[in-house]
C-alpha cells in the first residue's frame, strides 16, 4: 500500500506545482473583441511570427481534439490552398499556432475529431507583420457522431463485461473495466479501487501484481502534457533511471504511458484527461525492477487497458466488483482413440483439418487442441511440443486425474523478416504438458489453447481449464 500512497502524494504535489506556476495561456476573449496582447507569456517561439490562439466551439461549448489549420493562398478552397500551420484543440477546446513572420491574409479551417469536414464558414484572419498575438475563435456546425454505447441488463457497458473475466464498475466517476478472475478487487483507504493478484513469493507482505485507479478533478485549463510534465518533474532529482514516456490511447482518448515510475515497488502509470477529470492508473510493481511479476503485470494491464471504458457518471455510490457473466456454454464430448483420450470441447467448435484442433469459426485466431508424442531419450517434452520461435513467459503446476505436469504460457513469434532484428508477436498460447508411462516408453501430451494476444488468452484460459478438467484416459 505504501507505493500507492506515495503515488497519491506525488500526484497532489505535481498538481499544486502546476497551480503555483500558473497555467500556460488564458481563455480567449469573444471573436468580436479587438486583438489584444496576451495576459500570460506565450510558449517559446522559433521565429517572430504572430501567435494565434482561441477556442474551438460548437453550440457555445468547447470541442476537444479538433484539427485547426492556418491556410494561405486560396484558403476558401482547401483543395488548392496551402496549410502553413496546424494545431489540435485540448480538452478545453483551446488551440494555439504560429503565423508566418511576414503576416498575410489567411483562413482558419477546422475538422471534427473524426476527420469530417466542418460545415461552418471558414474563419478569415488578417495578420500584420508586427502583430505579436491574435485571438480568433473557430466555430463548428456539425455534431460529432458519437454512437450510443450498449449497456447490459445491469446498466454496465458491454465492453466491460467479458465472459470469464471479472468486471469493476464505478458509476459515480463514470468508468468500468474487466480484469482476470485470479485477481481480487479491493479498495484502499481513500476508497479507490485496488485490484490485487495472487502472491508471487512467501513473504509476510508477498509481492503481488496490482492496479490502483484514482480519479481527481484536474486543474482547470491544464493540458495532459502539463500535468504529466509536473508529475515527472517530481522525480528529476532522484538517482533512478529516467521515466519512459509514450503516447497511448485509453478508452479512445489520448493518454500517456509512464514506464518505470519510482516508488516503494515502482509502477507503470497511465494518465488520461476527460471532461475535467484526471484518470490515473498505476500498475505495480515495476516490471523493470521486479521481473518475477512481469507476466502478472502484463496480463493485468493488457486486460484493463483493452476493456477500460467511460460511461455517463451518476450518483450510484462507490464502485463495485462484478463476477463474470454466467456462462452456460454447451459442451460436446470428443473421443480421440489414437491417444486413448476423451475430453469436452465447446459445442459448435469445428475441426478444420485432420489435426485434433478446434476453432469457433473459419479463420478464427482462437484454437483449442491436443497433440502427443512418444518420447525417445534424451528427447524432452517441451522441446518436442512447444511451437517455435517462441518464449515461455509463465509457468505453473497442473494436475489432472491421470497425470501431472506444467501449464506454460508461451509467446509465439513470426519468423523475423530479413534485415529486422525482432520478430512480431503471432499468438499467445497456453500449453498443459503432461508426461505419462506408455508401455516401455513415455508419452507426452500437450493440451493447448491459442489466442492472438494476451487479452484474448485470458478468456481462452477458462476454456482450456474446462478441457483439462474433463480430460480422461
């Protein structure tokens, strides 16, 4: 818990520093007001061209994520005009760009976040060579096409309800996500959700992969970049490796991923702004410093990020964990005479080839299958049965009614292309390898599940476990 407290303190301090330094820029005036000098210093400019700033508005309210272009030439015709500067409006609808030093007559052209054309008239703008700052609001006249998200019977977004995964929903703050059933959802002392995994060692406070989600009111007018800059700045004086920053998306919105954030155990953080709220996800511990937790942290973060969704907030009270959707999937009994094995497979899955492998539909990347081989000394089961090229990223004991072995999680790669050092991930597979006596030899069985990525493999795990529990010899 101390790592989570430490991060909360750092976030609070970073926000206070942002407030103390003052926000960069100020809200622009009305479009009809005369040009005036900026009330706050502008960002550093490479030349002495005028700074043009303002808000992007639709229906009187700001619109974020709008591309604003300053066009020269025949600016009324985007097909023949020339774009000389470009900016994207932030969560407050504010944009800022720089005009050419010599000034001129330009048009401000805006595009909706989905790339659609703006039907409002292009905003004309005359810039003089000695102008330092001009303000001009840009108007939109087409509502964004935002589909109504589908809700299930519990009023939760369907994107958060995945078979064989638990769901956490916070209606008060307006978000939900799915997480593996091996993890447990708790709350910390402040009421924020804390999702913790199984213990990874035998300590008094064992190492566990975990996720802490905090939602705070963001500093008014602060951009995501400014907030993340202040957050990272708190670690500048520490003798630790630099934090790696990567632009990502969370719930379809711009976010920043921070890898290697210092703390009691360190963390992988994701920060995202939405409608004045700062969403802060902290995946612990740092996989750089605790490689033994890398698999659990990766599975947890992949699942949460893939399913994290925003919903309309209401006053429904604190967040709550929800069990997996009831799964009454029908099963079919399969007999494999050559292997002396019988097991259950999801009804409706079919076998496309003579191999003992099944898939839910033609061309699916999800598969369940069985292989076996009679081992010849000094042949080893894993070497003979695991796909190549691949690497084992997780291992655990597995016990069946007729034998025991290891359940291996394996990343399978495509063959590296010529001139490339790294190959791309092809699939994530789980292989239950069990070796039994077979006459005077040893027979190795491989009961496996294949999925295109880590998130999909979590759902596949439940199907594989059903197959393992039903297997008989």
